[in-house]
């Protein structure tokens, strides 16, 4: 279960999802969502939705990030890094309109100094 998220705002965190320690081909997640606020008071709420979404390969177990796009397109990322981390495993086009904070070079230098990670 997750918090309210409005279009273009991002979202938040919640607990808990069980993720296999090792990725395997065909791994999927069932994502369900509902609309609980009306943008236009005169319009009825859309019906509750569900989708079965492929979970792409990951190296290490981390948080499950669910990204919603127009047309009920959903992508899942399993990562120890936040979407703003430069090594977050998603293309800049898929991450838009958000951008990473800092560069990959900055993250590498911070990791070498012991103040960061590139293990996403």
C-alpha cells in the first residue's frame, strides 16, 4: 500500500514488499491502485485498476520503486538507491521530469571517500 500521489508529484514510501533475494526470469508484481480524490468534482472517479508488471533484473535486493506513466504504463525498479541517485537504474527519459542530483563522477568520488555508494 502506498501514499497518495498526484500526477507529476512523485509519491512516497510505504512498507512492506517481499522481494526474492535473487532475480529470476518471469518475475512479476501485481500492482493495484485506486483513485480517491477527484480532480474535477463533476466527474466520477475512475474504477480501481490492477496490472501485472514485469520486474526487470536486479543485482541486489533493495526497495521496490513503482513508476506510473500515462496510459497505465507502469515500470518497476528494485534498487538500493533513490530515483535521484545518479546510478539509479532507469534511463533519464523514463525518469523525467525528475533528474539525478549530482553526476556519476561525483557519486564515484563520494563512494571512494566512504560517503556514498554506486551499488544501485
